[in-house]
C-alpha cells in the first residue's frame, strides 16, 4: 500500500498508508490526519482538504483541473502556487513514499 507524508501545521510529520488509486484526502481521513476536514467527502465541492505540495514533489502530480482551480480560489488559508485539494490527488504506486503534503493552519 502506498504511503504519503502529511506535515501538520505544528511541523509534526504523519505518514499514512493509502489504498492504490484512492485520493490523498481519503488516506488522510482514514489515517487520522484531523487537520484535513474533508467536509464534502471528496466530491471536490468544499475546499476543506487543501494542502501545499512539497516543491520536491510537484512534478510528480498532474496539473490542477478547472474545477479544482476554481475551488482553490476559495480556500481558507493562503492559496499558493503549490496549493492542491487532496481529494484530487490520486495515489499511484509511483508516489509511494515520495509525496509530501503540507497541511495549512486552517481549512475553514
């Protein structure tokens, strides 16, 4: 099972296992990353699963889609060039152990 590292606002690193082809958001929720609210359950409708992709990992992900881009304009924390919605990050075997996602200090 692929793993993803979430860096919490206080700097704590939490590595979680994520089912292959599941979203990083679902892995965060199942792995107890409570800073990811995921109010819409992964429907790309609420922007409460906002993360910052570590710069070393950005090239591993596909570009932001139109709907995700629109929702990123409404995130609670500052939108940055490396902002993503974790519900839109599909975890593939290639990302195993290589993906680091920083959780902002607020989601709503």
